[in-house]
């Protein structure tokens, strides 16, 4: 009987559940979880020889400088990992991805300028993430997607200057967020954070210390108290110049549209053109200040800096939908017209004239929203006649500012 007891005692002693490296102390908690306590040991590396059954690993207040992919390979069952108050400046991608049961991760008070955000995709059970008091300068858009159990997120005392729109919207369980003591640039790209903070049930800890560092006029102002007048979503109004087309469709019609926009910051104007030949996207003007077309621009479609779009020698192949898109850091607004050539074989379509809602202070849609179908107004045909002598002088559809119809010239700068 005694030899049998001795063998059992030896097996128990050598059991992996009790394996513990010499710098650490290990114990079993009342809930059955195995704790490896390795804090305050002046460790420069994660100790080897940890039991694979360890669920709580404390490595706080050591001298760890980096974490490699193999650093935590021995403890795949980890649920809590405490690494705060070290010197960690680098974490190899994949280090945390092999810990699918992780619920608590503390990397606060380290020297991280970058973080392997992609590892978080495997940490669907994560509830607490502490990255405060590091040197993080960016949080990529979508970095936190999939963390549906995350309740507490600490990002305070870093070097964050902005955050992508919707950063926290994919966190349904989030209850506490810390962002204070970051040098936020309170441009309109960050204005969404103010609106989110006022509409969410998430507690923004020390919101009064979540301040703007730039621009100078807003320095020291709470991000949650940004003046609404500084950031206004775009409005857009599409108008046209109308004159009778006295000549036939082959005698030089010019389609001319003008897109008036408003908003803060001033919106950028883009054009989307859909014809039977396909789609053309124009970002910015294609006509230079001297009247010449830019080398990289669409010479067929003349887009001017002031929002005017002209298509000289407009033909049936140019029939289609022309959309003006106004874009700024707050949102987007678009307004369209469908154009058919007068005198073509098919009868002219009825065309939208203006968007009565697209006026300063009117309806606008945030990024991703659909245009309001109720915004369609009176429908008219939009065509312009180019005198024969002007068309001949231009030659081969290569127009310059000085030879566009006078009525277009009046719309320019």
C-alpha cells in the first residue's frame, strides 16, 4: 500500500497543473483557476515552464521589453493576462491571437507605439482591454470590430490625435471608455465623437479631461463640447443655364450644369456620370486656371473649380445621369439629373431641375446614407447651344476656357 501511495504522490508532484517556474508562485483559486503570480520579479522575459492549465498570469511591474509569438505559447488557456508597468515597446503580431479564452488584457504603462490590432480578431471573449499610458498614435478603423463582449476600454494617456468615425459603434457591451490625456486634433473629422458621446450610454470617464490640443483656437476645450457651428454637413444645389436650342442636335449643343455647395469645412465637389458607355468618376476640376484641360483630367467632361460642369458638343452618347457629390469631414450630399438630348430619336425625358431640400440648413445625409427621394423637384431638359463658329474654332472637342460660351465664363472664378 505504501509504495502505491508514494507513486501517487510522485505523479501528483509532477502533474502539469502544479508546474511553476522558480521566479513565480502558483496556486489554485477557489473557482478552480490556476494562478501564476510573477509580478515584481525584475523579469526581462516571460518565464518558461508555466503549466498549460494556467488561466491567470500576472507579470506586472517587471522589466519585459518585448513579446514574441512564442512568449505565451505555453499558456493557451489564459483568461487574464496582466502586463502593466513594464518596458514593453514591441509585441509581435500573433502573440495574443493564440489566446482565444482571454477576457482581461492589461498592457498599461508600457512603451507601445504600435499594437498588433489584428490579434483582437481572435479575442471574441475579451471584456477588459487596458492600453493606457503608452505611446499609441493611431487606432485603425475597424480595429475593435468583433469585440462584442468588451465592457471596459482604456486608451487614455496616449498620443492619439484622431479616431475614425464609428470606432466604438461595434462594441455593444461597452460600458466604460477612457480617452482623456490624448492630444486630439479637433478637426471636423473628430466631430462625430462629440455626437456619439452625447447619444451613447457608455460612460466616458473624465470627459472634462478629454481635450483638444489643436487647432489653436480650440486648445484646451473638451472634445464633447465642440461648437456645432464649426462642422456642418454639406448641402448641394444643382442648377442650370437655360436657352432655346435653335439648331439641330448635330449643330453643337453644350450641356452645362452648376453645383452650388455649402458646409463647414467647405465641401469638395465630385461628379459621377453614368451613360450607356459606362460610369465616369471625376474628383476635382479637370480645367486648369489658364483654361487648359489637365493632363490627368477627363477632356470630354469639363469640370471647373467653382462647381460648373460643361460637356461641349453634347451628343446622344452623352445622355445619362449626372450627379454632383459634395463631401466634407462631416458627411456627404448628392443631387442628380437625368439628361436626354432634345431632337434625338427618343422623346426627351423629364429631368429633375433642382433639389429643393439641398439648401444651406436643409436636409443632408451622413456618410453611407441614401439620398432622400422626396428631394426631387420640377423636371426640365438641360441643353445648351454652341455657336457654329465657336465650335469650329475649338476643333476636335478640345475646349479652352476662353472659347466656352460667354454664359459659362460668367460662372467661373
